[in-house]
C-alpha cells in the first residue's frame, strides 16, 4: 500500500543582517524527501507548499550572500510554519600568490575545490575574492604551469580576511600504462590521484593508490 500524507507549508521573509528585505533570493528545501524552490518577492517574502511533514532544512542562495546561521524547521501536517531567513555577506579574502622565490605570480586563478574561479591575480600577484563560509576553507591557485594552496581558513559570514599568502610550485605531469596482472594492456580505465592521504571507509597513500592501478612507466 502507498500511504499519502498531507503536506504543510513553510513561509517567511529573507532579510539582510540589518533587517532589510532582500528580493530575488532563491529559497529552497534541502531534504532527501523533497526538493522545491521559490524566489523572494520585492518585500522579501516567500512561501513553499506543499512540503512533507517533518524536519526540513532550508537554504537561501543569492550572489555575494550566504545564510548567517543554519535554518531548519519542523513542518506540521496540514499546517504552516513561519521562518525568517537572515543573510550575511560572504566572507572576503585578500591575499597574494607568489612562487618559491617570493616573486608575485600574475594571472593565477583562485578557486575552492574544483569550483569556478573566484578571482584572478593581478600583476602584483594580489587577489580579492568572495569565499564560502566554513571551518576549513582551502583556496587553490592555478597559474601557467604552477599550482599551490592556502592553509585551511576558518571564515565567518561577513568577515574580511587579509594577508592570505599562497605559494605556488611547478606542477608535475604523470604518465604511465595500466596493465592486467598477466601483463595485458587495459583501455578506458579511470585513474584517481589523491592529494596526500584520503580518509573514507579505507585509507591509502600515493604509493598504495598507484600500486592498485598497476601503473608502469611508459619507457619501461
């Protein structure tokens, strides 16, 4: 049998940290059971329905903004719950990218993880970028033939962090051949290179990872 539940509604306003309404903000439910979104009106109001009853996490997205604090509600069955969302400006990071000899690196793209570039360094190697808020944000710098990353940064909404220094080094390329245990070549194999140690249900380092893939140098 399939049991249907009557959904509830969630509504409220989106405000900045000074209490002013924000229009055009995308408000969404972040639940495995239900995903929906709506944009705020000129007065910052929004309403989502129907939403399955039970715990529900809310998200709000707007360029340059982030939630000042996590937002969760308990949605009633056949009822409505009100929740205002407060947004704060994204953290701003200012810094410089240099090479191993402390010379500025121009044209380096600054990004987090594999995301889109947040900024590009100028002729003096300096950058200024909006960054996500979090406890361990790592900025990566990619230039022509060089790569590097910052230390982990704890960034709060609305924070201005100055003096971040990223040292880049020449990037290396790795070539090889994947073979079966009997020596035959294997085509269309996806290889994964992890930086340092990777913790999940199992742990391995560079050497163990490559030995699993059975890499053999090309000139071997």
